């Protein structure tokens, strides 16, 4: 072999060596490539950070225009960047950095942010730290979701009480809270929703049962029955009647559910009695509540305590809520004052000797308990008179045909011959 041939051979070997060394040296930071020449399985997500860190390394194999190069595989294909890359078409409006702009979009579906800004760090969790041209650590850059007020990798406000407004919860929330919502980079939903079953989204259907019954029906915090069932069964009475501004999604609701403490009680102003502002006493009795006639004691002085048994339909308990008055709505909105009330009560008659309980406590409206926030009776008392009284409207007279069935008046209410009596002028 001639010296010239040997020199040519050595030159070719050296050139190939230098080329390979340069290619390998330029890709020191590139992810490993399999024997088949393909990237790792997670490359669809991982390549974004690699490209932004060093775009030149991608061009060495895919070409300066990223249209194929020596790999014959371009980045602008129907399954990848179909609109071209770079630059590529961005999926949202620009600029998009301000929280008031991108926040509402993210809350609709956080999963769409993951397409470009998220990277998988475990089988069930992601980080949003892929760098962009202006944010070296992506969404977790200083001043964004790492501003001292957020957890490092938190994609929403800390203690996000309005998370029930999030969209696509099954997919978006699971990015950080785990596929069964039992926790990963984010806490388990059951941290707050203490009775939540694994895999159940607590806010998808306003699931009150994830913390307590609806109404609360247990004996341990936060599911304390108390007298909830009695109150919520009343027409028009909702949780906000007594827990104003403390419903689901408020800091007060969070604290009373997450921390073992009594729920915040604040009455709606619609339930204030005429004598003052409704409030809860230290002994768990109510004061100045309109639906209790502003009272919190039975006639015999026994307090009506939250959680205790009280039969509101008993003929002996009417005056627990209705106080004798001197004029209309005085001293309370529901005070009785007209005609001969005092005389009849002094004779020993009970309220239900004249007022028919089947009408007062019927299930259909209007009834005795219809719209307790009203300052007037929703059911006209004159329409509750028992039939045996033969009460007339508007003459306001009665002529009882039999003794009151609930007591011992054997001689009749109004002895003959003057059995028809005028009720009196209010």
C-alpha cells in the first residue's frame, strides 16, 4: 500500500473520529438514546426542557430547521408540532403572565397547562417547572408560584377554599393530589374532607357527606347532629340561617371542619327578633331569634339547649315561643294580644284547645312554621280554629258545641243560654 493511500485512510479515520467526538460532546446534556435511536418514553414531556436549555443539541440530529436532518424525523408533523416549530402556535393569548389573565383559564382545566409547562415526577404527580424564555423555572419561577406565599409547586392559591369551581377535576386535580386523591406532591383531599372515600372527588357534586351528613347526623367532629335535622326540616330554613358567611368555600367553614372546633354561628339578620340581634349564648341557647319569639326558655324556666329534645307541637309548649303582648307585634312579632286570649288561658285552656294542630303543623304551606323569617304569621290564626267552636269570620264570634276535647270542662265552654260570644276587638 502506498504512503498516499495510508495517509488518505488515516485522514478519513481521524475525520470520522472528530465528527463523532463533536457530536457526542455537543450532546453531553442530551437524554440517553436507545440502541434503536429513539428517545426515552417520557420524551414528549421531557424534550421541552431539554430544548429550551440547549436548542442546538436538537438541531444536530433533527437539522437546523428541525425538519428531519440525519434522523429523517422532523418536529413539524401531524402528531407533533403540526403548526411549525419554531416558532409554534401558542395555545393561549399573549401576554399570559398576569395571574388575573391565566388564572381563570387554569381553573377551568389545569390539565391544559400540563401539556406545555408540566413534567411528570412520579407515576401520579407533576411539577410545573419547565423553563420558558422569560421564566427559568417555569411556573415555579420567583415572583410566580414561588413568591413566598405559595408552596413551591402549587398550581393554585394556598388554602384554595373555592376549589369547587375548578373544572375537569378528575384529571386536573389528580396531577398533584394523586389518581385516587390520596395525596402525592399535594395533600390528600381527606386531609380536610375527613370522611371522604378513596377515589371520590369531594367537590364535584357538592358532597357535604365528605365531612358531615347533610344535615350533620353524627356524634363526633365535624359531624355533630345537635338539633340540625329539626331545623333544616323547616320550610325555607337553610344552613345560612344560622351559619351566615360560613358555608362551603369560606375560611370559617374550613376551620370548623379541618380543626376540632365549634362551627361559627352567625344568624342572618332576617331572623332577628324585634327585641334585638339574634345570638348564641354560651350555654348553647339562642337569644333574640325571631323563630323562637325572641325567647330561649320554656314557661317553667327550663332553657331550650341546642341538641336537647323539645316538642314544638305540644299544647304545653306554645308559650315557649309566644309571649303575651299588649298590642300587635309587641313586645315580639309573634306575641298574642287580641280578644280574650288572657281570659281563656287563665281559665286553664291550652292554645291547642282552640287552634287545630292538624292545620298548624300540616306539611303543606302555609303552616305554623312557614317562612319563619317573616315578621307576620304566614298562616292566619283565625283559619286554624277547631270546627266545634263554630267560629265565624269576619264577625269574630264562637259558639262551642262541645267541651274542649283536651281538658276537663264538663259544663261546656259557654253555658246556655248565651253560648255565642264575641271574641273582642284587638
